[in-house]
């Protein structure tokens, strides 16, 4: 079996990263959809926010959402 490191192209072998931004989001109180087999479903409405960093900054607009599944296990 070939080691994973041998399969990675040389350009990706030394992956480098640096901080891009901090993200701050306002989320409304969850909307509870209810129980389904094996999980609870809820929706977190995004009310807005902002992001800022050395190389990137801006505003998070409202109208997005995060659909969540909360499992029993």
C-alpha cells in the first residue's frame, strides 16, 4: 500500500496558510422545526454580521440561514 504522502503532488506537500479574517455573525433565536426519526431539526436565521482581517473585510447581509440536525446519539 502506497503511503498517502507519496500520492500528494509536490506543490501540496508543504501546505502553508495564514489568517484571512475573523467572522462575527448575529443569529436569531432558533426556529424549532421539530422531531424527526433520530434527530431534531431547527433553523438558525442569520440576522447579519461582519468580517475583518488584514486582507479582507466586509459586511454579512441578513436573509441567510443554517439548517441544523441535532441527532439523538
